[in-house]
C-alpha cells in the first residue's frame, strides 16, 4: 500500500468512525495503538478488527473494557483484511482486564483451534462468538469446554464442527445459549439431545447459509 493510499484509508476510517459515533452511538472503531491510547480508560466497548499484533498491549490502558468486537467492519470497502494473529491474542490473554466478558470474532480465517489455547486463559469471558470462522473445529470445542465461566457460544457458520464436537460441550453444565446456525455437519438430533441435557439453555440450529461471501 502506497503512502497516499494509506493516508486515504486512515482518513476514510476516521470519518466512518466519527459518523458512526455521532449518529448511532456505536463503539469506537480502533485500528492502532495510537487510537487506543486516545480513548478514555473508562471505555467499555470497542470495535477492533483492524488491530495489529503489536497494538494489543495498549488495550491494558482500557481498564474498564468489557467487550471487544472483531466482527464489526467486515464487508466495509475501507476495512483492510484482518491483521492480527495468535501472537496478538496471546498478548490479549496476558493483560489485566478484569471486566472483559465478551469477545466476538467473525469472518476471521486467521482464528484457528490454536487461537483458542490463548482465549481459554481469559477466565472472565462469559460470551464468545466465532461467526463463520472456518478453522474452528471439534478440537477447538474441546478447548473451550475448559472455560469455567463461559456460558454463551455463537458458532454460526463454523462448518467444520461436527456432532463429535458437541460431545465436548456436554461436559459443561452452565450453558445459557449456544448457536449452531449453518453448521451443516451438526445434526438436528444431536442438538436436540444437547437441549435435553440443558433444558434451561437456549440451543439452536438452522440451515441459514453463513459464509465468507455473505453479508458484504
């Protein structure tokens, strides 16, 4: 990317973020360490799809952070491809963020089962979303079952999850909600059995098509 293209992208991202913040009161859209450090420490919710690995350490500045959204911005023509890796997630897991309860990933081909070995260390997290993250498999669900406080899991569009993965989820008893929409290798029968095991939870599976090409 040339210097001029880079300047244009940052200007467009800045204007888009201002527009969203001013009109819809959406969370701030951050793309760098500098953008993080401009935020007040009391910030509770951010859109962080554009962060690089080296930027993650700066999130320690946001001591009240409760929700990080790596989905928002997908499909926006001014949003570059995801730029973080497992190295960034490892840094995130090492930070003191006592209020962090929600992590949302979507359309992230760089998020894999190996990534979950970092995420499982975040003991305060209760809600995880991996919408259309094709490299999450049954092995990843086995890892997530080791998160004692995790109660809500969104796996819509994760087509490499099968009935075997749901067996790992059965080892936890504190589920509130699990979504399997578009998980074509998960049978309705297995979902029904999981629902019977946890009658107070909301467990859903449908045939809606979730793909990396959807929702542009």
